[in-house]
């Protein structure tokens, strides 16, 4: 059932994406993603299935290390995340950074944050 966040076309592409076997994480496979920017501990990537009904821009920030939750993130990566957030706040490209709880994530095995710029109505 489509959400109100994705268009019918994006939802259909998302539903028809072949599911990867457990243990095969697309966020760890560089060839499976479009990397926008690399940081020491993080990657800013394009979201292939954006919330295009509500957002003009939908990127994701993912740690380079395969971790499920914040507690698996190194101190250095957490410090860098704070600096990245400060930079995003200053440059005004995104309206928010959002983390879904594991039960609502389609990729719960790899921590990730959604960076969104809402559509203006």
C-alpha cells in the first residue's frame, strides 16, 4: 500500500525492487548508490525511492561502517555527524534531518538519516 510520502510511480518502483538476501546491504555497496559527498565517516547519498510527494530533495546520510543503531557509531563518527549537521543547518539546503525508528525502516540493518527539503505549496 503506497504511503502519502511517495508518489504512485516511486512506490511502484520501490515495491518492484528485488529484495536483497539478508546480509546484503545496499548502503555498503558503493555501486548500488549515487554518492553526492563523502566525509571521513559518512556518505551523503541520493535516495532512489524518495518521499517525492512531500519533498523536493530527499538524500540520506549513512555511516561508512555497517552499524544498525547509534550505539554502534564511533565517537569520531558522532563528532563528525555533529559538524555535518551544523554545516547543513548553516547552508539551509535541507529543512530537516530525520531518523525512522527500526520498526519503520525498510533498511533497519544500516543506520541512516533522511535529509529532506519540503515541497513548497
